């Protein structure tokens, strides 16, 4: 399925970068239709498990929620590969028995899917995913069609960087003078930052500089913020 067909089926925003079509999805992911590849950043599997082990009361079921969204995207887009842009596991305490069983069931359902992890700072502490999950870990950057897939959003010579790490968000004002924080995609001349994908992750407000583009990810659509349209 090509980008034009997909754009008609879901409320995306589309960019052209270095000959690649980037479909920005409301689910806080990017799809590259030319190579059937889904990019997600900062999944933080097992973060809630890690917190509970420290005695912090947090919601349950966040891993299931995160993986359910991944399944919907893979099925809808007919993706053949997922590249995780760092921080797949939250910590060395992430893989409790229940979390690992959930991950393994998901992987078995998507056995033909190629999975690659570009290591991030949390992956350095958590270690690589268990080999049985068949996720190929690599150091940043992973080069793909002129794109440098990374975790840390820093410019690299000769490529456009797509990364995560920052969990960017913007504040949108309503007619009743209320404000809503939305995750966002943040693009400068040489670097694009994806929002955090995981169901249990925080967000960080960004300061947008002249010439940069920001796309807010609402639950049902992605839309570009014009200058001064969003408070950051």
C-alpha cells in the first residue's frame, strides 16, 4: 500500500526528506512506505514494572497497551520492519515474568517481522533484549536511504537524523483559555525528533526556534502548528 492510499485511510501528515516519504502517525510513530518500515522511539517496555519494584504505585497493563498499538500499526500499514529508536527496555528491572511473557506472545504473533533496536541510554543500562525475542541491536546511527536512525537527536554529516530521547510535547490553547499538552514531532533543518511511543512515558515541553516545524499528535490526527499557534 502506497503513501497516498494510506494517507486517505488515516489522518497523517506527510513530509519528503532525502527522497523518503515520512508519514507522521497519530500513534506517535513514523512510517517509511518506500521500505515498509515503521519507526518508533522510546517504547520503555517494563517502566511500570520497574517502578512497582521500587514501591511506586503506577498503572498496570501499560506493556499490553503499547504492544496493542504496535500490532494495529503493523496490521494497518503492512509493515515488514520496525526500527526502535532507542530505549526499548526501561531498566534492568523491566523484564518481570508477566512482562516477558507478554513480549514473547507479541513476538510470536509477528514472527515474520524484522525488528531492529538502535541502542539508547536506557538500553545501555538495561542491556539488549533477550535473544529469544529476535530483536537485532545496533549502535547509533543506523543508516537507511540517506536517513541516520539514532536515539540522540544530534546532527550528523551527510544525513538527516531521525531520533527520540527528548519525549517532545507542545501546549495547545483552547477557546476556553484551557491548555492541553500533546506529544509532537519536531523537525529542524537536519534533525527530526519523534515523540515517545510508550504508553507510560513522560513528556518534555520544547522551545521551537525560527525555521523549525512542529506537528502535534492528537489521538485521531496529526497537524502542523503554525508559528505562534502553540505555546512551548
